[in-house]
C-alpha cells in the first residue's frame, strides 16, 4: 500500500527545521526509559538503516544481519546515557558512531582470529576499514525512514482517519477531492495531513 507514496511529500518532512525539543518529549524520552513499545517502533524504523550501513561497510547479507543484532543490543544498553556520551551531537550521529565502532571491533577481531578461525570470522575479514562514508544518511535513506514512520503512525489512527490519510497522502489526492469522497470539509483533510506530518516530525526530529 505504501509503495506509491509520493517522495515529494516526505521531502517536506526531511527539509523541515529540526524539531528535537518535540522529539525529546516523545519517542526518544520513552526510548531512554527503555519503554518496550517505543523500542519496537525504533527497531521497525531504524533497523533497516543500520543494516544498510553495515552493507555499505562491506558486510555480506548474513554478516550484516548478525551485526544488526549486535548493534541493536549496544544501542539498547546505551540509550539512557547517550546524551552524556554525545552531548553536542544529534541522535543520528550517536547511532552512526555506535555502528562504526561495532563494525570496527568485529573487523579487528576477524583479523586477529582469521588464521584457523571459523568461516564467519573469515568472511568478516573482508570488511574494509570503516569510514565516515559508510554511515552517511542519503536522501533515499531519509525517504525510507519517513515511509516506515508514516506506516506506524497510520496504523495507530482510527479507521476513518486511516482512510483519509490513504487518499490524501498515499494516493496524493487534492484536499477537495478527498473531502468529497469522505463527506467532510477540505479544511478537515488539511488538518489531518498536518497532524500526520507533526507526528512524523515528533518521531524523526532528532535524526538529522
């Protein structure tokens, strides 16, 4: 259903001014308190990005899956103190640092144990030196993040709101046309779109 989402809509989210204060009052606070529901949302939104970073660093698909699990454990254990360990940076920068460090650690262990080691360690030996480039967030990464977040927000809405969002956002119909289909006002359609955009900003605001 979400394959037809217009990239232009999500670019509005990406280009919106940073809303870290809003995010700090919602998802990130819940994450730092180790709320399991918030963690599930985080994994659904950000695990594919971490996996992509691992692949860009040279991991095979299997090793990238293993690394993802390792990195998620490190993220979970470090959430409460990430502000203290990364006071001047964004959440994205901290997440990238955790990922690079984990990749570098595994690559070094692979180098040390490759002789006579397991097949998995020998495969990990091909991981190149991890660089800043491997964890750069591309425009396509941001669009994918926004789409995953939109899917989560969409599922949490009442049925009538879901239908409105499907027409106005995912099918990109004009507000008057959506209003005619749903027998509501164009203003109500625009308000619903605005609420969804704000919810997405709340979830992604510090990831810049």
